[in-house]
């Protein structure tokens, strides 16, 4: 799977650029990344969105344990990779049919959060049992929503493209071509939402901090994001407006 979004939608953490500091970056443009994806996976599905943003899905190299699916409902796009162990319970909870896929469930969960805001996003993701990663985009509100399970069982990388756009993919070769050295695994047990940033869904009041790894010559090898249990975020009072649901990501405690 592949997603590329301009900076105003997917503003990546600045630490993703640290790995390429002072180095020449060999990156593909958004158009080149889309063309490379098409060439690598001719059977793929590619959705071209406004301002040259796009989403792509291919079943090439798919693991039977971690199938990929995509759904488009009411201008909401969701690519889901993996499987939910409690899918039957979630179907009942959201009032969906037995045929509803994991991607459909995530769209419904997002709509409930966006329109009625019963509780913050971290509480919703906590209810998911299984091995998964997903990319969801609401084209009406220009909201990007990413998540990965606690164990990081399903691959998901993110990085910064040549034009500072955010690139997400489960294909390390593809994201390496798109981002040069400016990419890293999306942190397990975390969510990312446009306007709210990166949050741990198990520890929403603790900061997710970038850790820089260096080799023996002090050259940066990688940037890894992980929960910093020594840094606690300030609690923000919950708002009543449904339009502000994304800001509630760090409202409630662990």
C-alpha cells in the first residue's frame, strides 16, 4: 500500500528529516513515486486525489495472514492491512452487516468519531484486537488518520518526500526511492491524525519522542519513535464540538 500527501495535510514530525541532515537526498517526486508504484505493481489500484495527492493498493507480495483491502465510502478512503480478531463484535457494535470488512469498520469508526465524538481516537483504536496497520483519508475534511498495532506486526513505514510531502507505505523499496534516507517504521501502538500529530493509543498522555541512532562514527543511521514515559503531556479539556474530535486525541489519561 502507498499514500502520498502534501505537507498541509500530512505534516510529518520534523525529526524524520534528521537522518538526511547535511547529506544529499535522492528522492522521487510525487509523480515519479506514483509511476514507480504502477510499474512495480501493474495490477494495482491507484486513486489520484486533489493537488497530486494519491493512494495506491496492490495485492502483490501479500501475506495470507495480513491481507490488504481498500474501501471508499462517502468520500472517505481506507486501506487496511492485516486482520481483526474481534471483527464480529465490532460489526455488531457499529451496526454493520456480516460482510463488512476491516476497512469498512474503520471508516464507520472514524465517522462516529468525526460526527459524534463519543470519546477520543485512542479509545477507539484500543478496542481493535489483532494485527493491523491502516491509512484513512477523509477528502471532505482533508484529514489523514494512520495507525499500527501494538506489536508492529504489520509493516508500515513513513517518510518525507522531495517536496516535504508525507509518504506512507508497507514497501521499504518504494518508500526508500520516494524519501531517500528520510523514512522510518511507523511506531507500533501509535496513531497519527492531521492537526493532532503522533500519539500513543495506550499512553496518550505521554509524548512519543524521536530517538536518533548513530554509528561508531557519529553518523546518523536511523530515527526511531517511541513513547517517552518520562515526559507527560498536559491534559486538554474535552470540547463539545464534533468538528474538533481530532484535537481530543490526548484528552483522557492512559
